[in-house]
C-alpha cells in the first residue's frame, strides 16, 4: 500500500482532521492527523485498513510542542504504518488508543510518565517504570541529566 | 556381631565397675546396681545411634551433591576437605552460628517447636531400625509399624512451623505438604501390608530373615513401585517436592527459617530420605543379606552385614538422586489425583498379588518355597 | 484460605529478573494479576540523547543482556536509516550471523531458565554448558562474552578472525545432537506434558489484540516472522522456514523455540558459506568523521560539534529472540540522536499477563512466565 | 502488679499520709509489704538466670572461643557462603553462568538460596535503581547475621554506564555496606569466583 492509497481511503472519512500522508522509508506511510480525530482515525486504520496490531506508542518532545506517534502493523498487507499527531506543550493530551487496540495500554502509560503526554479515557493511567509519585517527565528536553563530575562533588558532600 | 544394645550394656557395665572401684562402698553399690547400669546402657545406646545417624545423614548429603554434580556434568563440592567431604560439616557449623530471625508476627512457640519436634521425631525412628543381624534394638514385635507411625508425624510439625511462620509462602507450602503426605500415607501403608502378608510379621528382623532365600522385590514388584513412589512423595523430593517448590514458593515452608532451625529442616529432610532408603532395603532388597550364590568370603568378614546394608542403602538413595536429576516437578492437583486415583488401586493390587504369593508358597505345584523365619 | 494478594518479586525465583508480579489468589487458583515493572528502569532512552550514535551501542548490549547483538542490530539499522548510511554487504552478513548466533544463545538461556521453573535441574546445567560455547565464539571476534559493542553505524567494528569459520561450524555440529537431548529431557517426559499442555493459552486473535509477538504468537499458529515478512539485512537471500506450532500453550512455545534454533543453524550454515567466499570491507567508506568522535560531556563549550547533517527519522523492526523489537531514531542533524525510542517485545508480552495467567494455578505461574521469556532489561530500559 | 518501683522489697513508707490524701492517693497498708515474698524470690531467680548466663558465656568466650570455637566457626563461615538467589541485571546472567558446568561455584560451597533468611551473602549483580533501593535494603535487613555484600560489576560499584541516569543509584554502597567490589561490565564468572574467594580471605583475616 502506498501513501496515495492511504490518503484515498482516509481523507473521505476524516476530512480536515487528516493533515496529510507522507512517504516513509520501510513503511506504508506516515499519517499526520489532528488530535481531535484520533479515535476516528484509529478505528478506520484498524477496521478498514486492517492494521490490527499496534506495535508501539511513543512521544517526542520538540520543546514548543510534543509529538505522539503510533506504529501499527497489518498482517494482510505485511506493512507498518506510522501515525503521528502534534499536541501543544501547554495542554499535552490526546485520546487513548487502548479502546481500539488494548495493546496500547502500557505503551501509553510509559509515554505519559516519560514524555508527559496525558491520555484521555485511559483505563489505568498509573506509573509504570518510575516510582509512584515521581514528579518529573524525564524524556522532556528540559530535564537535564547529572554530569559525572557533578555527581562526584555531590557524593563527596553527602 | 552382638546386638548393639549388649555392646552398649557392656560399655556401661565396664564404666560402672571402673567408677565403683574408686568410689566409697556406699556409692559403689548404688552405681553398680542394675538399674543404673541399664539406664547408662540406654544412654550410650542412644548416643551411638545418634552419632551414626548424623554422620550417615551428612554423608548422604555429600553423596547426593557429588552424584548430582556428575549427572549435571560438573563436579559439585570440591574444595573443603578431600573431595568436599567436609563441606556439609562446614555448612552445619555455619548454620549453627548463624542468627535465627523470628518474624515479628510469628507465633513464638510454634516457630521454634515445629522444626525441633520434626527433627526429634524423625531421629527416633533410628532407635528401632535394625541394620544388621544382631541389631535387635529393643526387640519389639511391631518395629515396622512403630517406625511408620513415627514417620507419619512429620506433616503435623511441618504444618505447625509453616502456620506459625506467618508467611504466605510458608503457609501454602505447609498446606501442600500436609495434603501430600496424608494422601501418600495410605498407599505407603498398603504397600507395606503386602510385605507383611508375605513375611508374616511386623518385625523388621523377621522380614529380613524371610528374605534370605529370595528378596521380596521380585514377587512384590508392584508393591515396590508403589512404595518407592509414595516414599518419594513422603520425602518431598523431585518430582514430588511441591511443598518447597523453589520456582513458585520461595523456599516453601522453611522460607522464614534461617540458622539452626533451617539446619534442622535440611538435616531432617535427608534423615527422612535415609529412612526411606533404609526401609526400601529392609522390605524389598533383603536387608543385610546377600543372595545365596555370593561366595561366603563376601559375607564373612567382620561387620559384613553393616557394610552390605550401607552399600545397598546408598545405592537406593543414588537411584532417588537419579530420579531427582531427570524428572520435572508435578503440580499439586496432579499429585493428589495420582495419589488417590492411581496409587491406592495399585497398592490394593499389590496386596492381592501378595496374597497370591502367600498361596503359591504352599501350592504343591511349586513346592513350598523354603522360609526360615516364623 | 480466603482471597489474598501475594507479591512474587522483585526477589523471587520465578521472576528471572527484577519485576514484581502481584497475584490475587484463592487457595491455589489465580484470580487476578498485576505486573509491576520499572525496577530496572535505567533511563537508556534518556542517556542515549547525550551520547554519540556509536556510543549508544554500549547501552544496547545492556538493554537486553541475553540478546545484546540483536539489539545492537536493531539500533544500528534504525540509525543508519536516520543518517542515510548504507553498510557494505559483508557487514550485513556478519550482522546476520551475529543475530542468529545470538538467537541460539538467547534461546538456550531461555531453555536453561525455563526448565528450572518446572523443576528440572539437570538441563539448566546442560543449557549453560552449551551456551558458553556460543559465547566463546562471540568472544573470539568481539572480545566479550555478553556486552560486545561490536556493531557500528556503517558496518561492524572488525572482520572475523581466520579460524572463526571452522570453529563456528564445529559448534554448530556439536549443538545439533544437543537439541535432540534437550527434547528427550522435556518433550520425552510425560510429566512435562502434564505440566505444560494447555497451559497459559493465548489465542492468535488475543495475541494480536494485546500486541503479543514472537514465539508466543507463532505458537498460536499465526505465521508472522519479520525475517520473512519484511526482510531486513540479508534475510531475503537465505533459505529457512518459520517455526510454527499449534495449541498456543507452553508446550507450543517450547516447540517453536526449539525449532527456531534448528532453523537458525540452517541459516548460519548458509551465511558461513557465504562469508567464506566473499571477503571484503566491513565498514562503509564515506562516513562522517564525527561518528568516531570521542565522548564529550554535554555543556562543555567548544566540545559540542554542531554540524548540519541531513536530518532524518529512522525506523527499524527486527525479529528478536523474544519477539518483534522496534527502534525509532530521530536525527536532528547533530552528532547525537535527538530521540531514541525502543519497543521491547517482552514489554508487550508481559502487559498481556492477565490474559494468559488468570484461571490457572499458582504452580503454573513459573512455567507460563518462563515460556514468555522475560528479559527485564529491555522491558524497563 | 510488679512495676519496677515495686522491685525493692521494702516499699517506701509515705512520710505524710495527709499529704497523700490531699493528692487523692490511696493509703499504703503499713503491715503488708507491697510485694509478696514468693514473688521476690521469683524475681531474684529471674535476675540470676541472665547473670549466670552472662558469666558463663564470658567464661566460654575467654577460655574456649579464641582457641577452638572461633577458628572452627570462622572456617565454617568462610567455606559455606550461601548467596541470595536474585538477579538484578546483566551481571545476573554471568552470576548464573558461574553456577553452570564450566565454572561450578558449588565447588567452593556456594549454593544460592532463595530466602534471605538462609543467605549469608548478597551479591548485588546489576544496576540498582532508586525504585528497587528500599527493597534491597529490606532484603539486606532480612538476612541474618553474619552477612556480607559483594558489589558485582561496575553498576553496583559506581553506577557503571548508567551513572548519569536519573533513576540509578550510583553505587550500592550508598545503601548497604559493601565488603568486596568486583570490577567488570559484566565481570566474567572467573571474576565473580575470585570475588567470593577474596571474601573468604577477608573473613579469615577478620578472625571473627
């Protein structure tokens, strides 16, 4: 399946919620969409395009906004599909995909705690990798790691 | 060899007279009185039995470790003592010194009483097991029954210590242990009934004398299979080691025990394994006797009975180790189902076969098989 | 006993790593489970943002410590796509050989751990013995037993030493009868079937719904193997079959993994033949010099090399021993990746734990979780 | 009944009953001791037992320990180190390989135990994160004395390649006292065995 085919199937169903379909090496394409249309898009992608297996959900912090991306696989097409949406950094939230693909559950929990994107209507949005009550989102660019030298100084004074 | 009791009586007697010769006459009479001598003799008897049992049990652990190492393509304990012979002594001393931590919410009495009673009751069995021809220890007519009765105490104490540990894994292990031991007690005893039928006695000495011409493993092979399987379950060894299944219950019912009380458990497990092996040898493999075709030189040297008995015991235990090295563990429900649905019918069959053997002994066709005892 | 929650982990013989399975039980029956992860969360994705492309390879080895080379392969494929670099053919073959040997090593490690879960003691030792032979092979050309740091963007670090091929063939010849022995100890035993048949069943549709991949998925009869479906490296050129089983249970997963090892040997024989007859370079010629730059702490002025290199996003997906692993690398034109995201197969496989554990018994937890082959390093990253 | 104040056999007679009355207290009976005689005797016996224990143990300590008991227990302790059976990260695999056929740590009497109560030795084989830190401390506290800790690998020693990460404890010695450090990432099984033998040497020299 080529990006053009994707656009032909998706645009009538989604309208202006679909921002565009770009080619992506090694995949069927990269679908950009508005976050308001997330659930509609997921359903269309799963039911009409047969991408039944959601592999990965992740987030990228672009400082001014954050990007959430989804990778889905279709057993009949034997192809991957990349879906991505931008969310503003002030209000980082998007609809949860776990009602469409249950496998999104843990990936979204991870994205929430590491990248700081909240997922609406997620069944169980708890900390997964970091301890309960951990207040930071480590994968944001504003979160700086300790330098080794810094650490030396610190432990010497402890 | 004379009976062990008469040996210890002799020692006691000698000590009493030696003491009496240096004491004033009033004390001498008291010491040389038969009651005191007998009491001393019993004490010495107990000490000898205890020492022999302990050394044998520890050697059994060494034997298992080395054998298991060979099965696994490695060399097990090597560096403490010659070929690791002292390894288990080191373990024992270390555990002796190590602290025992009682969990805060554990029941104090049960926590300490359980392992102690478990070990003591298992040690008691050795007071009545004969290991060579002169070893009529107390000469009770019902030694076999008594041994098995004491052997059956164990689930109670395991359950007490598991319950009082106040640990979920211990509790589950204790539950499993109690269920398993009670389920396998029945086929174990029925298999013994087969032996008793053929031998015509509950006395272990008589049972061995009965086997001087033919060992019971041949005619009573079904009973042997049932007995060994049930014994494996009673000893809690793989494939029936569910109560201490390391994979799901951390260490089973001894999870909370460390130090000396853990040593009690470990020691008693092997003690029970020794009892199991000894019983298999006594009931089915002719005890200390050898087949008649063996040249008499093999049986005539001093202590020959004990030597052959130990050789057989260690070989039987080696077979248990072999089973352990090559079989996976079964599940609780499967174990219990096998116990109630397969083992008990099989053991009843073995009783039936034993009855046939008894009849065959006196059928004119076969001629009366010669028997020595009764 | 009434219903109660028990914690299996983080220190528990069942876990094979550092995680906690909270189990709600009624007697011996499992009513609910709740895996708790993150005890080994080392922030690999965050540290990667501070490292050069080649330095991230170090973290990949530690990410999945039983399949280090597979994870290096995964990361290198994605970053080569992001950096628009293509490696020479011989390097691709060497990587494929590494991946297949690592698959054998990982599966043997799985076998050793799994048989312990069902109470078999001896095969653990046999497994470790045979795995050491595979690790010896790795040691002969990477210098390390577990953490190799062997692959580079644009190729591999060094070529194979001359005696390697003969040695590798010898190891393969040794392994073939060993697999038969493994089977005799497990499949040949009635108790194994009693324990493992119809256990931890997860049907193919449930697998797809919950994102379960790898041997667990193939044991359900669904033929999905990225080496066939979406060939990467040189898998298009080698001849092999996808291991399949039916039943979707623990026995099925066992059979799939054993068959995969045999297929790996089949692949390896072809690859070794190819490597013998096709000498050549193992590193791409036209590499930007900063790929080999030394580690420079962030924030030190003058050290940071700001280069405007072509931006790009790389995505790779490989069939790791545990399942389907993916990497997503964002290249923003600097010498460090802007964002690295990994998808761990075990992460998804464990997340479906409730589907394949509830309803069985406590004694079934170790074999079922053992058949998942949890490698916590890659789950928590 | 037997408050510490009542332990003295003679109850202090109140100087001014009126004053006590004023305070609203009961008057003590003059002719009856507050503690019956039998109880006093029991108390004495109870005090005697720990005192005797102490005297006996000090005697044993002085006479026997230095010559017989200590060397034997030292020998036993160093030759049967049971490590806690747990795996943190990469080093756990090498830890397992150390118990495999090629290295066979059991030769030295090293047998992993799953329960911390039965373990003498905690081998921290991998990266320690802050999330697992308090569980590690709990495990260490659950182990019975005497106990030792080996930090295996660079991560446990000082954080290793992850020392800059936000979630990693830079060295397990921040949490529990460490006796032996083993370098390597991960250390080879030989190195692990060497660490255990180093610990044996340490115990021998400590003469506990």
